[in-house]
C-alpha cells in the first residue's frame, strides 16, 4: 500500500495520468495472462501515448475554431461524382502541409466546399498540425480591428505559427479596398510559409471582382497558385437536395399520415 502511494506520487510528478489510472488493472490483467514485465510496461506506455494524442488532437481542433464538426467519413462522395475521392483522401494525409502547398476548393454554393475544408482541417489537427479557421470576411474584419488597436503583429505572429489556415467563402461578398489590402497582406505573409485552404464560389478569372482591383487580385492569384491543388467541387447543391427531400417526405406524411407518417418523418428527421 505504502509503495503505491509513492508510485502514485511519482507518476503524478512525471505527468503520466494514464499510467496512474491504469497500472493496477493492467498489472492484474498482465499477471493473469502470464505477460512479462516489459509487456506490462509497453501496454501502459501505449495507452499513455494514445491518450495524449487524443487530447492533443481535441485541443488543436478546439483552438482551430471550426464552425461545425465535419469529417470526410460523413461526406457522401456519390453526390459529387466528378470529385476524385482518392485525391481527397490523399490530401487528408497532409503531405501538402509538409510542402507548404495550398488547396483551393472551387464550386457553386451548397456542394460541400466548407464541409471538405473543415474535414481536411480536422484531419490535420489529428495529425499534429496547428490549424486556424476563418471566413474571408472574418479574417478581413480581424485585421481591420487589429489595425485599429495596433495588434496586427500579434495576428501575423499567430498566423505564422499555424501549419494550416482555412479561409472560407472568398468571393461571396465583394471586399472593400481596406479589406482587400488586408487579405492581400495576409496571403503574402502565408506565401511559402503556411499552407492555406481557400474555398470560393468564383473562378480565378472573376477574382478581380472580389478584390475590386485587377493588380491586387493578379498578384494574389500568382502567390496562391504557385504551389496549389485546385479541387473543383461541381454538382447540385446538397443543401437544396436535402431540403427538397425533407420537403417531399413531409408532404407525403401530411398526405397520408396514417399509412406512411412514421417512415416519412423518420426520413425527414434523418436529413
Ligand atoms: P458549400 O460550402 O459548398 O456552400 P457546405 O459545405 O456548406 O457547402 O454544404 C452545405 C451542407 O450540406 C453542409 O451541412 C454539408 O455538411 C452538407 N453537404 C454538402 N455536400 C455534402 C456531401 N457530399 N455529403 C454530405 N454532406 C454534404
Ligand atoms: Mg461554404
């Protein structure tokens, strides 16, 4: 008993909470199975490492500030047959981040660009990368506010220490001159230093419209497309399809509630 108190204290000092929590149970199990001391140690070490990685990933995902929990596992690739699933899974392995490359996800509204961007970002967090999610407007506003409070350096420093930054929804709202310049400076800062995932509903040819300035847009596209994977996400709006399906189910439920209400409501609830 006395020995355990000492062991517990040492494990706390060494910051090995999983060892501390599990050693008794694992020790008993290993003794029962006739396992050697080294196997007992290996088992505890593996549990400690797994727990640490899990907590680290959860912390990084929280710090990234994603607006929703989306993963590749719940992305229905059959809804966008032109999208190469193998390529997306390959990108999720994060080699592009090691090479400081970027990804542009381009396509119309509702096809899953934000979903894919979040999914890739969360996967990067799981693989030990520091990630930050912004909407293009949010990023421009953050810089505008930082400029007022003379905190731009702090924002830049934070960006510089990320491995990956997601800039969602570039192009939905045209940017004013100040916002366009802020974004341009931001993209310059990230160039060859931090990987970016940019989602946009506009082809590059229409980017001058977002930035309201042909030269600024040209210079920006030049930097961004230097080491970039352009992924076209083309298809019908998943959001629209889902709500049409839900609407149909509701309609059917209203038309014949006693025969098919249960099923239809279930379908609608599953959307
Ligand atoms: P976009 O950013 O292209 O406008 P979103 O990623 O916001 O589209 O998608 C809209 C909604 O539809 C989200 O809830 C998203 O999770 C879902 N969605 C879109 N495409 C798919 C898909 N192929 N599989 C599963 N969910 C999808
Ligand atoms: Mg989106």
